[in-house]
C-alpha cells in the first residue's frame, strides 16, 4: 500500500535527508551519517541566527551575569552570629536571650543569637573576658571593666 500515512512520513523524511526516491528501509547505511550531518548543520545555523540578534544576546547575557552575581552574594553572605552570655540557665536573662533568638529567626534577620549559658553574672563577666561570648547580660553591681562598652541598660521594677 503506497499511499498510506507511514509511506508518506517515510518519504518526507527520506526527501529531507537526501534519499529522494527511496524509503528509509531501502536507504544505505551512509544515509544515517548524512542525516546526522544535516541535523548538526541545522543546529549550527539556528545558533548563528540566534547570535546575530544582538539585543537578545545582550539581555540573556546580562540575566546570566546577574544570576551568577546574586548566587555568589547569597552563598558568601552568612548570618552574623552573636554569642550572648547569660545565666543562670532557665533564669530571666537566659529566657530573654532565647526569646530574642527566636524572634530574630522568625523575622528572618541576618543576626543570629546564640546563648552561652553560665551559672551566674560572675561567669558571664568571665565569658566576656575570655572572649567566649560577644555580649553578656550583667547586673550593674558586677565590677565593670573599662573595655566593656554598654550596649543597653535594662531595668526591672
């Protein structure tokens, strides 16, 4: 049956890839290689045509560069971790630091608070001196060092 749909499809493919009067089943083995060369030529010509459109290439290139810059910034910038010494564990000061840490995490802040639990104000002051903490919650009656800046003064009534 020469007029069927499969014969028409194979004839169209054979004509496209150089086997004008033959079907694919009767085509020689070199027709597959010729078809691949034709496909490569088609792809190359499409790429050349795309690269001739300078505005499209410029916009696409800018988008790719912007994406790479954004990814680099995203992976390089890390959250700042502030270690806060407070104690005793379970006390009001430690609960304040835990509350602030949860609040910052919930709000998506770039600062992350980490509690350094101590047994009391003297050990919190020692944590600052040892540089194992960046901040400490201390009462006013603990001997203050001259190199400790005051960040905030909290008062209870």
